[in-house]
């Protein structure tokens, strides 16, 4: 071979090797792309079918003859047949839970449901009045407002212990404060002076006390439990006096010192042999 042809021959061989390498690289890339598309197609199929759907439809089960059951005995399913199983113990369906809850709710007589609703409302309002009155002692400017708050605290100190006992006797925990009451307390906690006085009278004053009197009077007529009815009767004098004090406060009349004490003493009385449960 002439000397000039040798370099050309080596260059051709090198070009052939490079071309083969590019062919292998292209083939590998095509194979990787094909596998990626196949995996994506499988993933999309699973997504469309859902996690609980089989990837392929199983062939229809061949119907097998059902064995005849003996007289008086339930028939046994044939081998390979899919039997309807009952729910596992401890698992309750939503419909079953709702039905069971409804049956439990209807077990209480109407008088007891009424008593529980009343006790829950009384406990809610008692807690609200106590918290609002404590704020009034620290933030109120009007001596009449502070005096009215002191009367409310004096009453609840005497009456609320027995109220909690009546709740516990029925297996009831003290209820959580409602959002409306929390918002009112949060608003009061940001006020002082005359602004606090106006807000306190609007939230805890005459209208609020009238609602308490009406609620207790209505409960006294509908409650069947003699222990609860006795407690309601002993609270009504204090509640009526609180309503009168709130009315005088709203009209600017002076507060009657110690006017609430006789009614509070009556509210705190406990008849002998009188506790439920």
C-alpha cells in the first residue's frame, strides 16, 4: 500500500467505529424511551381505573352446581363461589351508626331530654356571667356596674356548685362556651372605662337577666325531677332580683346594697336528703 493511502484507511476505520457507537447509543435511547412510554401507559391505566380496580378483567367465574341442603339446614356455597361475608366485628357502617345513635337518643324520655337541655343552657350562661363579671371588677368605671358584677359573682358562688352536681348526676360534663359568648368576652377584655360599662350592660344587663328568669320559669313548669325542680325554685328569687338590679342600672337608679343577699342565701339552701344519684 502506498504511504499516502495508510492514513486515509485508518481514518475510514475510525469513522466506522464512531458510526457504530452512535448507532448503539441511538438504539439504547430508543429502548429507554419505549420502556418509559410503556410504564407511563401502565401508570395512567391504573390511575383511570382507580387503586381498587384490577388491571385486567378476570374471566367470568364458571357457574358451579349448588349442592342441595338437607332439610332444615342452610345451603352451603359451592367450592370457588364468592360468598357475601358479614362485616368484621368492631366495624360499624355509617348507616348502622346513625340508626344506633337515633335509637339511643330516643331511649331518654322527653322530660329527661328537656331537663338536660335546660341544665346545659344554665351552665353555659353561668360560666359566661362569671367570666364577664370578673372582667367588670377590673375594667368597669361605673360603681353601679362593679356592684352589679359583685352581686352576680356572689350568686354564682352559692348556686353553681349544686348546678355542677346536677350535671354530674346525669353523667354530663360542664359544656364548652359557645363562640358568641367567647367573642363577647374577647371584646370586653379589650375595653376599659365607660366603653366597657356600655358593652357589659348590653351583654349581661337587663335583657340578659330577663331571659334567665323566663328560662327558669319555663323549666319549673316542665321538669319532672323533683330535685331539679326544687333547685330551680330556689334560684328564681335571686334571678328576679338580678333582673331588677339590671333594670335599675340601665335607668341610672342607685344600686340597692345587699338587696341580693337574702335571695342568694335562699338559692344556696339544700333541702335534707335531696341529692340525685
